[in-house]
């Protein structure tokens, strides 16, 4: 990748309302934690774009440095880093995720 | 690539001395743990900041030596 990785990541994060950096794809997640977040987003009926970090080591490491967060998946809503699987699941279970999305003007089921 | 439960506990205790720590070995392979960390260190901090404190305690081991760690933090 010739473009600076951080610039590239910033562009992806700003490209759509909900962006998920994950291992694998929504159709075939390659890790339990990534799969959990995909299931939550699908359950809430949210459109999101996903980036498969397994396709490029530079993305996989770059995203961890970008947010100083050592694990994948990473969820972004309106360019804001929300968290990994633990936080997304916790927010979902406490109904905070739906509220947060609606506050940001994102329609859910 | 694995980490003993006792090593995980010691690392977190070293970074957060007053923490109450509960660790479960999820798969019996020294690679998949869940950890609950209770401490007043988390007070007033967002979930992301709280989890980062736990991840920082593990330094570069997270994602390299330790594959899967489920984190829950409780602020007291």
C-alpha cells in the first residue's frame, strides 16, 4: 500500500456510518469475536461496511496502532471508535448500543 | 503461543495493585481466558479507557502471546 496507512484507515472509517474492522467477512467471519459483532449488527438490522484485516498485515497492525487497541474486531460509528467485541456485546446487552445508534441518526430494527 | 493463568493475574495485579481479579480459563489451553477486573482505578473512565488499562497491563503480550481474552471491567 503506497498511501500512508493512517490516512487510508481514516478514509475507511469516515466512508460510511458504521465500519467494522474484522477477521474475515460478514458472510464468513474467521474469528468468534468478529462473528459476535457481525451477529449483533445484523440483529439490529444495521448496514455496515467491513474490512477484512486478514487480507493485509499492514492493515491488521495499522488499525491496532491507530486506536491503541490491541485486538480485532474494532467497531466505528460515525468515525468514533466504539470498542471491540466485549464492549459492543456489553453495550448491546444493556441496550446502550441501540440508543447510541439512534442518537447518531442511524435507524435500527 | 499461550500464557499461564497465574502470569496473566500477576501482570494485571502489578499494573492495578488494588484490583479484585477473577479469571476463567475458557478452553483449558492457556490461550482463551475471561477476566473480570474490579477497581476504583476505573472510576470516571469510559469503557474503552478501562479496557485499555487492562490491555496496557499485558503490554505487547496481548494478541501475540495471548490469543483470546474476554475483558469485563467494573468500577468501584
